[in-house]
C-alpha cells in the first residue's frame, strides 16, 4: 500500500508498535496515525517513529483528504 490509516489504540498491539513494524517492512509506506487521544507526547512519539501525520478523531475529512493528496502527489520513487 502507499498509505495506511492506523489507529493508536488497538486490542492486542498499540499503533506505535504496528507503525514501527510497517516501517521495518517498507519505510516508503506513508502512515497516518488517527486517534481520539490528543496527547502531545503520543503525537511526538508517532512522528518520531516515522508517521507521516497524526490526525486526532473526530477528524475533518477535508484535512484527511489534504494529507492523502500530499502523499499520493509525491513522486513514485519517494513512495517506493
């Protein structure tokens, strides 16, 4: 995939752990973290771990659309 929307709070594994696993498999995959938790420390941790963006829920679909457009408009060599 070019983009993954990933929630931080999941049943067995937190999203930061999944993000790190995704980045080990393919660093070019853009991951947008979404969460209802608006802690600044979580946002900073996600971005440090390689997230493209951090979007609090409920999110504005126009903002999400802007994030997706900026990812998909990148040259393909940056995505792969």
